[in-house]
C-alpha cells in the first residue's frame, strides 16, 4: 500500500531529480514479487539481518507474545527474512541531501502509520530550494 | 484517498476480523516500543546518513553514493510483503 503510494510520487521525485529506494529485511524473491505486482519503478533493497536499518537506528525486536500471535495467524517471519527473522525495521522514511546529511526524518513505532508521499516530495523540494 | 485514510481503513478492516485479545496485544507492542524510547535512537536531522551498498530485488548492487551523485535520496524502510 505504502509502496504503491510512493510509486505515484516517483514521477515528482524524478523531476527534481531525486531518487527513491525501499530497504527491507525480506529475501529478494519476496521483493521481486511485490515490485512486479505493484509495477514499482524504484528498487527494494535487501537488507539481510537489518544491518543497514540498524545504522539508521530503526530496528526493533518483536516481543515473544507478539511472535506467538503472528505464528498463530499463521505467519512465520523466518519464511520471509533470512537472518534474525523477528527483528524488523520501524516503518520510516529519511530524506538525505547530496552531501549525505539527513535533512528530514519521519519514523513511527506504529506500523499502521506511514509518511504521506506528498510530504516526502515537499521535503525533498525544500532542500533543493524549489517550491 | 490519502495514504493515511487508506491505512486507517485497512487497519479497521483487519482489526474487525481479529480476536480482541490479539488486537490488544498488537497495540501493547506498539505502546511498549513507543515507551522504550526507540525513537530516540533513530538517526536525526543534521546527522550523516550511513553509506550503504545493498542488492536490489534482482540481485544487482545499489550504492547510496552512486544515487547521491544524482541528487537527494529518499530511503524508506519496509517490513515486508506479509
């Protein structure tokens, strides 16, 4: 859902020009499936064991009681994530300028909350000094 | 519909199909994550973003340095398709 919304903002980002990547702990095959189904024109990068997510400070570990609930759905994250399957990134979005400095951050522990793509486009336009 | 409205509708639909104790446990996990100060450990505005090179969904390496050479970069973290 969020990726499809971002896809709709991609043309605006491309015009700036800015690039967009998604980073996920899941195996590339799962990302390939979603990229094709949603016709995504930006890459979903495979972050095995959340090593890059950890450096962005967005990693958390699911508590045991939640793992039990997921398993009962049934949902076994080990089928999706190769390493540390019950460790996940908080949903979040970072805008990085050309010098490599973080200029905008939107991260929320609530996985049902995601930044609006329009806000992301606005944040990027702001750092390139365009309305 | 904005993404926010779409997500709220999705959440309401999903929660209506789940047992109340399951919904409560899922809310508890979010509340605990909020309370433990996880947000305080997130990279902040003004800090240097880590450089990375990761394979895309087809196994092709993508480097942040190469993307930044073309302009600003938006990085979004995605839990997965499940």
